[in-house]
């Protein structure tokens, strides 16, 4: 079976998201929240492999975990489809990850985003097992050094071919 095809979509605009500029975030404050949909096989006509043990974290742009935002876990993740309340945010960075799963799946299905054929429309029931709704924000601690920081958000998982 073909590998998963992962696409990150801005939930408010339905457009593919490749960059996220949080702008200026003052120390001891949070950025605005970005809601994304992590799709596997968005709008695909044929079935692809499922993304298994799906998780999300942050890394330095070079893949490391030494910068302040990554080492100190400034990125916060909330997965509302996993019955989390709005105030339940998980700090991630480096090897500290947040497990995620598709909106249409339950905990007994595991941390999976299905690769089944779908219409690519988040509002239809047929696609709910193909994407995970995730909220992201950056929380800058009071001790942060003023600077411009770049990091990446990484989606991890594996598939069986």
C-alpha cells in the first residue's frame, strides 16, 4: 500500500498551511490560537496507508531540540477531538510529544489518521477518520530572552506498507 499523504490545513480558511507566523508574543503571554486539520489522503480517490502512532511536537529548524522554544516547550497543543477541554494544553518540544488521532475515531482505535478514500470535506462524516483537529499556540515564559525564534512543528508516525 502507498505511504500516507499528509497535508496540514488551516481550519478557518481551508487552505494548505506551510508556515505559521505567530507575530510578536510578549513574555508571560500566549500567542493567538491556530486551529489546523492534519489530513491523511485529503480528497484521495484511492486508499493509502494509515498514519499510525500519530503525534505532534516541535523541533529546531535543523531538526535538533536545543533552542529556547523547543527545549523549554513553548509550543502548546490541544486536541479537542480527544475529549479535551479548552483549558487542557500539552507542552511539546523535542522528544516530548502529544499523541493525536482522527476526529472520527475513538480511543479504542489508537492514535491513527486513516488513509481511506474520502471527499476532502471536513464537514462530511465520510472524511472524519482522515483528519485530526489540533489547536496550537505559543506560550512565552516570563524568563524568555527577547529575540526572533524559528522552529518547526513536526507530525510523527509510521505506516505499514
